[in-house]
C-alpha cells in the first residue's frame, strides 16, 4: 500500500497500548517484507490464522542450514484462528502460542504432537463470549469440565496459559465491554489455581475496550499493516 508506513504504525500502536499489554502483530495475508519491517521496528510476536501461510512464512525466515530463525532470534509465531486437528503437526515444531483451542480433541492432538517434538506447547482456551453464533469457543460449563481434567493430569505436554475470546462485531461499545467483562470474570476465577498469565482479547477495532476490561494481550492486524 503506497504511503503506508508499517514501522510508524507499529510505533503508534505500541505507544498507545499500555506497556504491560503484549501486542501481537497480526500479519495474515501480508508479505514477508511486512513482517521484516515490523520486526525491525520492534514487533516480536506475529499472528497468522492459516497453517499453510504460517509454515511458509516460518520457512522463508528460517536459515536453511541451521533451521533457526537466524536473523529474527526472538520472533514468536502465534496461531490465532481456528485450527484444524490434522494441521497441528505442521506447526508443532515451532509455534509459540496457539490462541484458539476450543475442543478437547484438539488438546489431545496438540499434546501428542508436542510430545513427538520433545517440547511443551502453550495454548489459550477460546471462550464463546459473542452473541454471534458464528464465533467459536467453549461455553462456561465446557470450560469447567475441561479444567477438571487438566487438574487430574490430562494433556501433560500442553501448557494452558489463559483464555482468548472475540467480541461481537458491533458498534455497540457497551455490548462489547460486557462480553469482554464476562471473559475477564472467568479468567479471574481460574487464574490463580491454574497459574495463568494471559488474557488475549482485543483487535484493531476494539482493543481499547478490551484493555479497559483487563486484556493483557491484543491482536492487532489492520492498524499496523493496513487493510487486507
Ligand atoms: C485477523 C484477526 C485479528 C486482527 O484483526 P484486525 O481487525 O485486523 O486487527 C485478531 N484476531 C483474530 C483471531 C483474527 O483472525
């Protein structure tokens, strides 16, 4: 996009979001050069929602001999969208955080693939907080049931770090605030007993409301990289 300065936009977003809130730069559909520019400006975590694209970008930035992200040593890849079980194996070797786990069968698969790669994989559980039925996520009772299995030692290779949710796409800011509050309440209920530290909520259009309601991780795409 002509005249769109990614480094400047990153700096503006980073300055606007409180320092204690992590900003995930959502680079989906954007080229490698955009990621390089944002990294140079200071971005370290990048969000992608398609496995094939994520793997392709990871490989493009990986040194062919060492297999390391040589020039991007602290870059962390975040899988932010719906994740199909049969694709977990492709990201398991390197993914930093999976944001949208909403089924036990997906936890089973992440656990298995983490084990196969000799590592633990960090995830967030996605809760359904929006009125829209199109949005994914666990219900409150499903979350409770799942966490009681975590308590008894299920999924040892999975590190659940907290919760993630998406608010309804609406101009009604009060409704968005209520939805984020409901997620924050659940997060607070379980945080101490499960050692959680991450509440991922908020995107370009609603991050301010999310932060006002307790988010400590925002996922920002278009405000940094421009329209998709
Ligand atoms: C695309 C996407 C974002 C970023 O959206 P923007 O409105 O461009 O900031 C955040 N979270 C998820 C899950 C997404 O798919």
